[in-house]
């Protein structure tokens, strides 16, 4: 899900809290053994393994107005309110009235974004550039957006909104139409933590964290209909390559301990097919890759501490087959990228700090090979194009860095961007790619977008000069210094 191919492939995921979810399982098991009711937030509702229950609920409610304001901006205008504005009002989904929340307008270069569609977070607001027009997507006052992702056909934008007033606030799932219009909350998917549009249609796979009941894997359609594919104490999921079904993992606790199962379930709901069952480890689905099968992380005993320092990533080619180990990786879907001809790229190495022991590897079935890099460096952020080109970031390795924002920003400023053509053995450093992070290819594999100095830059063609197209991105590092830039923007480009 690392690669965003013009809206036709798996989109930017929201798998931002897999480790936290697994950690919640340990808390739940401990509390259950002690008879405590303190973890009802994760365990209420239960759910059962292997049921794959399906059901369709009605669309979201219609209480509360949703208002979106669209401001035109001429190419090259950069700042200021330009020629015209248009306001559209649609019906929300029982949430608060939406407003324009930003106190500033980011600089953008619509001319450099010609023929593309971009959504990005800047100034605690979500912005979209579409057909040369900059739009602020309306949202509830006091909420912060994240995880924008476009549907396969580019018609829909899904994103999360989280209240900035509480450290324990649950995120909300929101949908908007083209140009950020009619933004509304989807109340049928409470506490969402993972979003993935189907590669073959307008269906959104949503995994919830289970704050108000069991964690669920849901299929949400723009019409508002919702189908539950499964539920459990812990849940995760990913679309099949053709979008007709989803691979899901469900973990539940019983009288004799917990059971974790991987299943495939039709997108419309129905009986599941069991692929793998484990009564000792927690299994978390990461991807479903063509030619590889379902890719998942294996967490021994559901240990949050072990998971924070990376887990074994396995490939399961078919139901009941013996899993094939790929590599030890951090539990980060943004460090997994699928390309053509069954090639994939990932970041090998444990340790929760980004700057220790990390290397990008190119993998084919039954073998991974690290990209060349000098001693004292790490390689990160792999992105495979539809043509098989690999882009990645190289930075310095250290055991002395702290995870403060100033230190992480200083470290990122020393990054360089590298590109390795398909079949080549010698990567090339990209001119103008200093301080780069989070590269993303266009669907045709010719244009490359990346983050640099809190802005978005585009390399228009091989050998070209990168141009800044949007500014004002800002996301603090996690406690361990990880900055997941891909959860701050989405790009649809041919």
C-alpha cells in the first residue's frame, strides 16, 4: 500500500497504530486473567473467530449540516484568495457542523500539478488541488485531519478527523466528493484506524480499533451502506489484488487463551476461507500481493514490546500453506511497496528508531537483496514504480540521536534521494533530492513526488529538476522519532 498509482492501486493506508492495538491485546489478556473490567474498551462485544459474519446496515444519518467552501486559485497565484468562491451544503451524518478551520492558505503551484489531484494536510486543515483549483475541505472546528486517500477512480476522498482537545479522542472517518465537496462523517465506522480503497471500485476497507465494542473489518461504500466482514479483540485487513475479497486477521480471547486467525472473505460478505490459525501468536495482515498471497506480521505472544522493535513478516501463498518468511521489519505498511512482476520492496531491520539498522531490500519470491549503501548509513522509504524503478531515501545511521523534533528535522535534512532503474545494479542519487522523504511514483512511473523541508516536490520527468508544488506540511515525530509523512498527503497522477 506504499505506492499510490493514479488511484488505481492500493491507496495510502491508515495503519498507524498496529503496535498499539497488539499492545492492547496484552493488557486485555492480563486484565481478563485477573477478573478486571478495566479493559472493556477493547473486549466488549467479543466477536468470534472464523465466523466472518456479514451484514449490511443503512447509510449514515442526516442530522447536522455539512458545509464545504471552494476557493479558486489561478495557476502560479500561490497565496491569497483568488477569482471566485463557491459554497455547497450537503447533509452530514449526525456529526457537528463543518467549517473552514485554517487561518492561512498554503502556497501551491497548480501549473506543476497539471493533470493530477493532490490532497494534503497543512495548518491543521485538509487541502485539495484539483483542476488547478485549491480547496480547503471543511471539517469540525477543533479537529485535525490525517490519512487522506483517494478512491481508485479519483471521485472520492476519504480521511480521518481527530479532536485536538483530547489525547484519548477517537478518530472519525470522513468522506468528500471531488474538489472537497459535501464532506461528511461516516458514523457507521467508529474509531477507524486503517483505510484502503478497493483497487477495482468504490469500496473502502476500514479497520476499527474497537473503542466502543469489538474491533471490526468493514466495507464502506460512498452511499453509506456498510458490510461487516469480521470482528474480534484485534482486527486488521487488506484487499485482494482484484478487489473481490479481503484478507483479514481476527484475534479473540477465550477460556484457554487467545486465538488468531487469517481468513479471506468476499467483499460483499459471506462465509470465510481460513488461511492460518495460531493459538500463541497474534497475526496482523499487512498486504495481499499478486503472486505472493497474504502478507502478515507474526507477534509472539501478542507482545507490544517485541512488536515495537519489529516483527517477522511472512507470506502465505494460499490457504493452509506453510508460510514463507520475508524479513524482520517494523510494523509499518508505509515501508512496504509492491511493483510489477511480483517484485516488492521493504525496509529490513528491527529497533524502533528509524536511524538504527535499517536497509531497503528488493524482494522476489523466496529472496530479498538489500540495496547498496555506504557504511554508517540507513536506507528507508522504498517506492516501486509501475515500470519497476525503485526510489528510496538514504540517511546517516547513529546510536546517539534523540527523538526530539529538532533532532529529527536535522537528521532528515541530511537525507538524499536515490533511484534504481529496473534491472540495474547501480542506483543513482537524484539531483535536487536532498532532505527528501516519502517518495511516491505516478501511475505511469515517470513523475515522482516527495517531501522536502515540510513541502511537497515533484520531479516532472527523468533528468528534470524537482519543483516545489505545495508547502506547509508539518507532523511531529513519534516518541521513537518515526515520521510517517505518507499519512499527510495523497496523490493521483498519470
